[in-house]
């Protein structure tokens, strides 16, 4: 019997059920080390539940929200969003330059921000020249950059898996393990 409280045990049972129902991805990383951290195992049922809850909310929002809304902080909202996008672009650039294993994370987030930016720029632009500019930015800049970000994320993950396979094939090329006091400075 586990020392976890009843709600934790119930969540663990749900995670176990989902784990049994959905086969694990046949990726090289999973052949070497399966991430069975509690938070990782609970993420799938949690996100699935959030998606189920979001579906009716989308319908309600689409039917009840006004098609026109004046916002007090419209300028701050967009400027703040652009700051987040700036951070994403800088992080993606630095991690790409460094060939970091964290590049897929930054590139995916930045691609999502760019896609959302394109969507809202077009849908919130008034007709006329503003709309033409928004569509041009969407087609010529934001969506191509988003596609590049998603490709970078996918490609970097593929390279990481290839590196793992190569390391597994050539045990002598693996870095030597170091432990606490055995590390050299």
C-alpha cells in the first residue's frame, strides 16, 4: 500500500490505465530510458480532460461573445504579446546558434506564438489597408517563420534521436561518468 493520499492514488490509477491503453512511442530514447516521472504520466490525462472541457467552451464563446469589443488595455495586450514573441525569437536564435538540445522547446513555443500572432492580426484588423498589411505580414513573415520554427523543432528532435542511436552503437564514444568528488575542476 502506498503512502500517497487517496486522490493521489486515484490519479495514479488513471495514469496507469492511460499508460496501458496507449502504446508507448517506439523511439530510441524510450528504448534506453522511459520517463515515468509522476508529472509526465499525469500530463496526458490532464491535457485530455482540459481538451474535453475546452470543446464546449469554444462553442459557448463563439455563440455568445460580441463580434466587436473595445478593450481598455488593447495596446498593452499587444505590446506584451510582442515582448513574449521577442523573447521567443531571441531564445530560438541563441539555442539554434548553440545547437542546444533545448532548441525544440523554444522553436515550438515561438512557432505557436507566431501562428497566434498571425491569426489575431488578421482577425482583429479593420478592413482596408490595415487588413491588407496584416494579411501580407501573415503570408510573408509570420507563417513562414512559424513553419521554420516547427521544422527546427522537428529536425532538432530527429538529430537528438540520431545522436542517441549513435551513442548506443558505440559505447566507447560515450562520455565517462563522473560522480561527486571524482569530478576534476
